[in-house]
C-alpha cells in the first residue's frame, strides 16, 4: 500500500501533477463505484498522495469526494476519507484551512461520534493536522467547541490511541491559537498536569510524554505572565521524571518529550528561567563530558579516521566522506544535550554568563570530537552564541575576553576544518567561523587577518582541487556511479558559497584591511569562476563575493575594480537561472545605493535590465526561487527610485514598481519596500501611485490585506498601513476602499478591519 | 533490470512497449509466490518514467495502464489485520499517520518548539 502510494508520488513528481491527477481521477471514479471495499479504499488512498504536488484548487474536487465518505458503512473507507483530509491539511496549509475551516471543523467534530477506535483516533489526528496549519486569526471561534468535544475524550476515552490523539489536538490548538488560548488555559492545565504527575505506569509513558508536550506548548502559547503560576510545579515534576522515571536504555518515549519540554519552558520564561538553569545545566554538561571524555582517542582504535590525507588514495577519501559515523545511544544523548545547551545560551544570552567558562571548556572538546560528526557540528554551532553571551554581558573586561575567546574558537575551528571529512560538518564549521567573526566585529590585526585570509584561500583551493578530481574521476572511471560523484561535486560547490559568506563577513568587519585579499580574489578567483561554461553554483559563488565587495567596501575602497564588478553584475541580471538573477539584481540595487555618483553612467542600462527581468518566464525552477528573484527585481527598482530620484523617470518606474508589489518571499527586502510604499503615501505622493482618481486603491488594499500580520510586514509597517488606510477610508476615496474590501477573502477582511480599529 | 533502466534508459526507450508488456505480465500473474517480484516490476517502469518522463507525458493511455497496474497491485496486497478496528491495548502504538510516503527513513525527532511528530 505504502509502496504503491510512493510510486504515484514519484510519478506526479517527474511527469507532472496535472497529468497524473487527470489520469488517476478517471480510474478512481470507476473504483469508487465498485462494490468491493478494497477498490474504494485504494482509490481514496491513491488520491491522498497528491496534495503535496498540486494546487489547492485542483484538490478541491478530491476534498469533496472525501467528505462524501465520512459516513460510509465500512470503517476502512471512513478512515481513508479522513486520511485524505489530514494529508491535504498538511500539504496545502494554510490555504486549505483558511478556505475550508467553516465546513471541515464542524464535520470533524461531528465525526467524533465515531464508534470504531481506530477511525476515531484518525478523526482526531486529522483534526490535529487541520488545526496545526490554521492561521492564528481563524482559531478564536473554534477553541471552545474543540475543547468541549475533545477534552472529554481525553479524560474519559476508553482506548489509549484515542486519548493520545485527542491530547495532540489540544497541543496543536494551543500552538495555533497562541494568546487566544488564554481564556481556556486555566481549565486545561490542572487536568493535563495531573496526567503528567501521576501517569507512571509503563503503558502510560507515551501519553505522559504527550502531556508534558501539551502543557509546555500551552505555556508557550499563553506567555510567561499567565503560565508563571504553574511553572514551579511543572518544573519540579519534570525534574522528578528526569531523575526517577526515565529508563536508561533509550527506548523510553518520555525522554524526548522531557528534553523538548525543558527547551520550551526556557523559551517561554526567557531570563526567568535562569534560576532553574542550575538544576538542569550541570547534568547536561556532565553528560556531554562523560561521552566525549570516555571516547577512544585518535591515536588508537579510531586511527582510520585521521589517517593523513596524503597517504590516502582518492577512492579512500571518497569513501571517508560516506563512512558511517559511530552513532550510539550515548552519542545521540550527547548531541541532544548540546542542542539543549544551544537553546539555553541563545535564549538567556548574558544570563548564561556564570556557565560560559565551563561550557566553553566542554564545547571546545566536543568541537574536536573525532568519532561523531553530529556532535562536532552542534558544538560548532554553540561557539558564536557563547561569544554573543559575553558580548551582551556587563562584564568589565568583556572586550579583551571576547577577543581572546574569538581567537581560541577560530583556531580550534580551523584546525577541524582542515581535518574534516564530512562536507556538511565542514559547512557547519565554516558557518560557525563566519558567525564568530560577525559577533566580534573588527578584532584582528593586519597580520592575523592576512593569515586567516591565506587559510581561507587555501581551503578554497583545496575544495576546488577536490572538485576537479571528482570531475576527472567521473569522466575516467566508468564504473563509478554518476550521481554519487556529482553529489560530491555539488557539495564542494556549496562549500564554495559558504566560503564566500565567510569572506563577506571579513569585508563587513575589517573593511580596508581586506584590500590585499580583494586583489587576490579578483585576479585569481573571480576571473576563473566567471568564465563561460562554469556551473551555476560557481557563478553564484562569484556573484555573492562581488555583492559583498560592493556592499561592505563601497566604491571608495575599490575604485579601480568598480567598473568591472558592475559589468559582471549587469551581465547576470537577466540570467535564466533565478538564483543568479536574484544575486545580480540585488547587486544592482547596491550599486545604486553605494555609488550614487558613478551609478549615473550605468543607470539606463541597469534600469532596462531590471525591467526586462520581470519578463523572464519561470521555467522548471521551484516557485520559491523564482519568487525570490522577482522580489529582488521589485526591490531594486525601489532602491533606484529612492537613491536617484533626480536622475530617473520616477513616475514611470514608480508605476511599474507599484504594479508588482507586494514582495512575497524575501523578508528583509519586503520590509524595506513595503515601508517605502507607506512612506510615499504618507508624504503626500499618493496620486503618483494611486492615480488622480484613485484607480490604484483596489491594488493597494490587496497589498495591505496580503501582508498584514505576515512575515512580510512588521509592527512599524503595520502602524503606517493603519494610518494610510484610515485616511483613505474617509472622504472621497471611502467608496473605493469599501469596493476593494468586498473582493477580499474572509481572513483578509479581518486584517483590514483590525487595521482600521488600531 | 532496475539498475540497467536507471543507467541506460535510452536503450530501453526503443523497446519500451516490450518492456512495459513484460512487466505488466508479471503483475498480472495470480498467486505469485514472491510478492516482491511485482513490486520490482512496478519499480522498473517507475525508474524509466523518472529518466524519460516525456514518454508518459505524450502517451496518456500508457500512463493510465501503468496507474492501473499500480492500483491493481495495491488492491491485491490490501489486507486488514484482525485488531485493526480495536488495536490491542498495551501494544506500543505509533500514532501519527499523516506522512507522505516519499519519506523513506524514520525521521528522528528534532528539537523544535513545534509539536513532536512521530512518523510511521
């Protein structure tokens, strides 16, 4: 069954969703008319698989079909019908939830009258999936009805599977409804806490774990002011469970719930969690220390891992990369513990200071832990956060300590990067290096910077050499599987991009001190990677480097390279690959902002490139990548208008810019552009965008309705949107606003109403 | 055969109708002893489709025949365990089933503030 579904999924992926759905729909229609339940069952199950690939509109008939079978006499058919809804709820969220909540939630609540435990549990899982994807604004009317129906099932259900599924509904409801859950949490927590405290039999471990999850998610949803009164008891019980009730063999389902529970409590309480740190952190640090301290070291049992690279054949090095790590229960425990430490440092920042020294000591050992790459990776992730904790502290000598720690961390990470064989881990280490430097800012001397630069260039050269070797090997060795070496090559190219980011942060933090590095990069690296017929990833690497040079060094520091770099950017601005186009368009925006005087000479050609970039079709790329590129086309237009209003034809550009708004993916760019839109309107230039007779108001209302309370907006923009909306909603434009609101979805209408009330 | 189709799909393109019929025949055999065999026959065609999707895009009858072959196999192996409706209490039950079948390995739980998902 599962295999059959996976094949249909693969077909939809390679042949095209529409084609497969069309053929499948015809066959399934016949199957649903068959008397044999197996035909109807398989027919429904095959449809459940398609939501991931098709648009919600194409799934609407499937949802209608499923709804017809909620009351089928055969339990498996009912199960399959709910399965479809559960799958679509996961695949098409939040659109499915937004459009169907009024019909689906009541239908599911009614279906909890189901008598077959397996099906009832599936109804609840389906409800949980649906609720999980609901936008917060849709949840208020459903919290009470869902609790009224599901809570009695959790309390009195006869079957464990039903009670467990019911509890996850409440968890998801709290998570989705956030602060809207406040009126209900006091009623829920005592009962769930009772489960957490008293369910200590073997067969209750799963549901007890879920009760921990539920209670901590509720705490997270309602916020610390509300959760505070339950915290001491919850924390104490969690400590008791950790100490006494978790079996040591790794099979106890409570374990993972307890650990993620601690993290949620930490995130909920913020600095109020500090008093509890003393109860939890020492045991975590000890756990890590025990695991990494007891391990055999490089020079004995595990010497094969550190065999000098030069002694290895190419084949051995390739094998190394795919060698399975030693991954025991202890290692997983240690990895989990490091993850928790990471969350604690990240949340508590300067509150973590008392533990920085001890943690640094252990984490640095974990960074070099030979036997398990996950541990090395997670440990590397902790280092920049430790620096941040020190940076935010009030410690008198923090600047000196910070520099000392940064040198220590960078030294340790470099040592590992040179020995590392796992590409993902190298990447994590390079990212950690980048973040360490970013936190500390300008802290290296010229000599130190030059040393680091030459190490980075060496890493780049080695990565390049490995890439070339793999390419040669692929061509020479016919037995070698194509995809394997191709993947390795791609991993090297990914590493190139990680290195570009690392170099970028050096430009950002050490400015003019990086000029020697810039010259080497320009003459030895950029000219090579930007040649014709190189891979897209290498072009991306090159463009990222150039963008960073323009952004962080500016024309003043690299005047003689400016023209050449600008030309490269312009050449890529209409590239067929979205990611490259995006990087180049972003670069044009930077050129406009960073070299106002020099931009005049290239303004016309740049504007033409941006205008043309809107016309490039999507092709086979993922929607997300295409949208990012489109967002950057819009943002670049905005930046040119903003920085060169006296040199360009603003009204024409503004019209084009406004037509393409809003941005949909690129969060930082979206915030900048959407705020700029509101500023233009508030400064009295509304007619330039909205027309003399307010023709553009409909589009403006749509933009506002689409971005309000999403990641594409923030509080500042929201306040400005409210101001704009209020001024348009009165006087002569009132009718136009009202007309525009009629065409919006229910959710969008709620958003507009809330802005008008602000 | 699966390896061959993956590595040299172009070779099979010429003779695809023969290949398809052969696999159809395997799937059509009643009471076959080795159930995995039918799965492999389906796999051969799926691997080909992934390498040469256009063959299926251009031929709707072929796609329909293949989908019927898959669905017939699913019906054939469809069975309901005795304790399906009322699972035995005390048995460790893995409760969440909304997973896409493309997920081949069990996802280990991750640290996140999100609700924990156990994949079957």
